[in-house]
């Protein structure tokens, strides 16, 4: 683009009236290009730009890595705006060559907006007529995953998507939890875990499997090392630490059997619900009547499964009642919330589709009638009376429970290979996990309802 010296002088004298044009002389040849450069720099704000990462189905080719880009920018101490309900929950980032390059490297679609275009979008979003909101993300949360050091014969959807999205996390387990290391982290994930001390209720099918025998021995050794007589007692102590972490302001995200087994452990505090093959002595008589539902996070009035041979914890899980739900029509619907009045559930439901395909797990979904009325249902299958995705507040903190094991493996079994997320970069089910990962970064606003 050419720039005529006379027009440059005119621009500069109008912008800065006190500026005087130097007299003609031998230095003019140097002065002209320097003046043009100076004016170019000073006028940059008029053409400042932002990066829009679209999150709709048409505009984004890798939704999962888009979260990683957003997390990466937050890690550079730069703020991001999450545009709720705008093109699938898009992200507005500050412009920069390094961010553009990182998007290109990771295969994330992005658009460059002028300052005026960005303002126009934000003004439109702020309209009371729009069910949209711009939420400021301020700081990359510190992520912890609760998982044993030993390899398990199943995968973990959250660690897989964190790795794929290139979001850093730290793994910790019982010892670290009991030593209050959770206080170092903003967000905690629990996956296929059993907090009741019944070893995942795998006894019926896998009690002779080497991995089951070895895992049981390792759990018993760890409990003894930490000063507990039983694994169930040690797991309860861990559950209580996690409960206190949430009450103190932490965020907990749980999937699959970690959801109901966590609440069962809390409800059964002081009650032996384990049969002899799990802890060496009989369970307490009439233990069902001694459960205290006031201690739980999400569930109430559930009935425990007494049969140790049955791969089920309680009546919370709807898996046994899904015989009439064919795979091809197994979907759940995300709820629609007011972005301006209820930004928290709106954030957690951001997606490029309101209909998410279902997937199984030891705990596939939650019986709607056994979810506490104070807990918000974010996703449901009405036909089967299922709550698939729920959220609540406990003390100063938050929790989200997400039923099922792997959003892109309909019925993941012990020993099955991991899902290749390279084949599912736009997965709506995995997006729900990453919504929860970003949630602690949001500038906190009081929920209106």
C-alpha cells in the first residue's frame, strides 16, 4: 500500500495540532519514511483486531483442540471472552501472531475480526432480546485428576481429552488427597472409581482375573500403609476430603461410577455396607435403613444393591432399565438456560448441537426421581426418565456429574482399546467435559435463579 507524504502530513497535523512541519532540508529524505512509520504505529488502534474461534458446526473443524487454544491463551495471562450461545459458544481472543500460528499448528479454525466487528458482535450479544452473554475467562485453572498410579484395564475419557486438547493436568491419588494436596488445584476429576470399598463391583465377573486380584492387593496394602484397617474406611476418608474440598470452593467433575459411589460412601458413613469378600467381615444388618441422604451431593432415597455378584451399586443407575432404548435412537437433550440470568448452566451446556448421542457405562445415567430437587439437570433422556448430566452447588464450590464412560465408545468394556480422538475432533459429548474444565476460569457472577 502506497502512502503519499502530503496526505501523511495532513493526517498528522489534524491528529496533533501542535505539530509543526520541519523546513525543507537535507534531512527530509530521512524524515519522510520515519514520519510515515510513526503514523502507522500510532494509527494501529484504529485497525486493532481480535481472533474469533467459532464453535458452531459449520465454522469449526476441531472443537476439542479449540478449548486447548483457549486454555493456552489463558496460561499466557491473557483474558478470553466466552460468547455463550453465539455460534455454538465461540471464544473471542486477543489477536497476536503467536496465537494465529498456534491455531494453525493445532488445526483450529479461526477468524480475524477488526475492532469494529468485535464491538458489533459484543453489542449484539448484550441486547436484552438475545439469549446470549459474553463471559470473561481470567486465568487458566489448575487441573488435577484422581487416578491410581497403576495402569487400569480401561480408559478415562477426561485424561484422553485433556491430552488431546493439550491441556496440562496433574495426577494424584489417595495419599495426596489425605495430605490435603487438593488445595493446590482449582478443578478435580473423578472417573471410573469406587469410593465404597467394593472394588468396582467387579467380583462377579472378574474375581479370578489377574488385574482384579492385583488391584485388590494394592488397594489393601495402600490402606494399611495409610493407617486404615479396611479399604472401605480409607476410601470414605478420601471421599470426605474431596467433599470438604468442594465445600471450600473447589470444582469437582465426576463421570461413570465415581458419581454414585461417591454419594453412596458419604451416605453410608459409619455403616458397613461391604460383604465379606470385600472387607473380610459381614455387612451391618439393615444397613439400608441407616443411610443418611443429607450427607450426599446429588442423590437421595436410593436403594443399595446387596448382591455382590451383580455389577451395580444402587438404584441410582438406570443401566438395568435400558433394554428398550435402542442404540440408534439413544440420545439425550441439553437443557436451554438464560445466558444472562443463568450463565453457569449455560456455560456447561455450550455445544454445536442440543442433541447428544448417548453412551453406556457402569453408571450410565441417573434415575430422575432420585436426583435431589436442589440439583440442576443439564441433560436428560425424558423417554427413559434419565438425567444424564447434572450440576449443583455444595458450600462455596460446585460439582458436575456426567453419566457414562466414554462419549465416543457406546459400550466400553474392560480391556477395550482407547478411543482415538483424532477421529472425533468435533465430539459433542466430549465438549461437555471441556466446558467443565474451562468453567473455573470464568469471572464469578452470582447466579440469578
